[in-house]
């Protein structure tokens, strides 16, 4: 007969090990919503391409009023072409947005929330923000990401430009944390 304590202890050990790995990865992080110090997750490409290596043609789900509304797999690159991050983004019809980034470990806060508004035909302006944390749990300030995005006529992709800045706890800009570049995204659907 199995002891009831063994399974919870096993789970506690696994959770502790996962947390220790995240803290170890983040020990030198410059705690922003993203970091360029990591590899692209191979599973992220499967989300947009169905795992087959070819892009699938998607349509805007019925009932959505703006082409940006829905879920996207986005890839952000710096001006020199280096990968900044990949993210899953949710644009809601009420003008809010949420992003989960693979730029840093979740323990440091890889979720950003934002607001968007129309800036013309098939174009939106986005402002999203996150809290910045150090690996030891110290609050470092805020992260602000601004982007202009344009959805293609098939509603399958968007492209745009972005800038990102961090501010310390006093609201002072951290110049070394500035980044900017281009973004390309593919719609993710239930199909």
C-alpha cells in the first residue's frame, strides 16, 4: 500500500527543484519583461505552424470586430536582427492586451499587460507594462513597451516596430535597458 505522504513530498521536491532552476537561470538577469540571454523555445514555432514546418492559413474568428483581436505568437527582433523575445499575446476587443514572454523566467514576472487603440485602417498602437524584479525578490521598477502594429489583409499576420524602456523605483529612466526593433506575429487559432 502506498503511503499518502510520499506523493505530496515528491511533488514538493519537484516544485522546489523547478523553482531553484528558475532562480539559478535568473541570478544574473536584468529583470525586465524580456532578456536577450536565452534560446528560442522550439515548441513556440509549433504553436504558429502546427508543428509541420509550414504556416497554416487562418482566418479571423467570427464575431471579432478588429483584426488585432485574438491570440498571436510574436517574435521581436532588435534593430541588428538579434532575437529579443518570443511571446504569446492576447488582444481583447475591449482594448486590453496581455503578453506572456519567454524572455525571462516566470519567477521574475514574464507577464505584461497593456492597452491598445486603433491608429488607422488595420493599424493599432500598443502600450504594455510590467513590474521589474531582481532574482532575490527586490522590486526594481517598471517596464514600458510601445509598439505600432499593422495586421495584414488576410488577418493572419501582423508586423510593426517597438521600443522598450525600464524605469527604476523612482521613475527614472534606465538608459542601459533601452531596446527597439521590429516585430512579426502569426495568429494562433483553435484549428
